[in-house]
C-alpha cells in the first residue's frame, strides 16, 4: 500500500450553499485510496491582511492555517471567480499564510478547481491563482483542469453533484493529485 497522503483543501467561497463548496464535497467523497482531505473551515475568520498586525505576531487563525498548510502533503484550492479573478478571501488567506518567516507554500504540490454559473467555469480565476502559486514556489498540477461551467445545472437542491462528466473530472483530478504528490516526493 502506498503512503498515506494528506491534502489540505481551501474553498474560496464563504457562502454555505456555494457551488464551489459542493464541488469540494464531491471531491471529498471521491478520494483515491490512501488520501485524506483536511478541509479548512475558518476562512471567514481570517482578518484582512495588515502588516502592522503581522509585525505583532500572526493571529491564532493564521497560525493554524500556516500549520495545516505545512503539515499537508499537497493542497487543493477550490475557487469561485469574482471579477475575472479568485475570491478576495482566498487571496487574503494566501497573503497571510505566505508571510515570512518560513512561508509554508514552497514546494507544495497543488491542484485547483472551481465552479461558476457562467460559461468559463472559473478559468480566469484559476489562471490568476496559478500566477500566485508560481510566485510562492508551489508546484501546480497542470492536467486535468477542472472548470465547472453552468454549475447551477450540475448540482441538486441538496448540494449533490448530479453531472456524471463533472464527477469523472473531479475523480481524475484527485487521482492525478495523488500521483503528482507521489512523484514530487520521490
């Protein structure tokens, strides 16, 4: 049996009924053997980034975020698209976690996905997120890309993914992330 893999997942939406939260739930329910998912549920608690505050020490919620990123074998970002980019709360959390000393993102394998009601399925948000990953020395998985367009037609009223093709893409992403983590660890 392969080594256990822990993936730290952050959904960039605060809305309880968000399609991105539903997509993350689908990923959590379809993990490859040996993978566990640590889902971050404190995004709304992360204060707006303020260097004056950071100089006094990281807030407790940020220390927890940094610790969980560092402990994970890989990362999964699930982001909505706001104004052609990732959500502000996701970017804010990344900004906090990336501050010195010892920023925890360096060398982390990362996958991303996102859902939107539009036709582009968060492609532009993921592009901006990839730019941030490159700057912070994360190692993004390139394929498969999971961009879920017209998400309102792919989930039921209870938040379950009903679209077989989308489920297959998510399953393939998680399998590819496990392989990517294994490859980078070797």
